[in-house]
């Protein structure tokens, strides 16, 4: 059964971001969403327990990615989700050819 998240929840905002962006770090997730790394880390831990995301801890940072697409959203789109989409659009416009290498390690 699919997990259902309200669009106004931090979980939904994180999942939406992970659908659009990889590789991404915990810090970048927090920056995109305008919240603390601590909140993001706690939320991602919960999503990881549900098997929806995976983390890749490195000595100086932690990368986050989707592990499972078994989720749905309910509710109305919030202003914060719109802001995340705007930031993602800007990121796409300013990509260099190296950004499209297809993976975390090039």
C-alpha cells in the first residue's frame, strides 16, 4: 500500500525535492526547504524507516536519494512547494554540461 503524505508536510516536500534532484545532501535539502538540518535529518530518518529514502553518509556530508516510489500526495499545493519548484527551475537553467553526467560520481 502506498504511503500518503499531505502536501503541507515536511515529508512531502522532501520527497518532491528528491524526485527532482539527485545527488543532494541533507544540507542542500534543508537549504531548499528553508528549515534546519536537524528537522530534515529527523524526517529523513522516518522516511528511511518506511523504506522510501536511503542515505549515504560520507565523512563530511550525507547524500539522500529515493529508495522507493510507493507514495502519493494529498492536499493543496503550498507556497513552499511552489518556491521549491522555482528553485529547481533556476537550477536546471544554470546547469553546466558536467551536471548532466548521470550520476553522483560522474
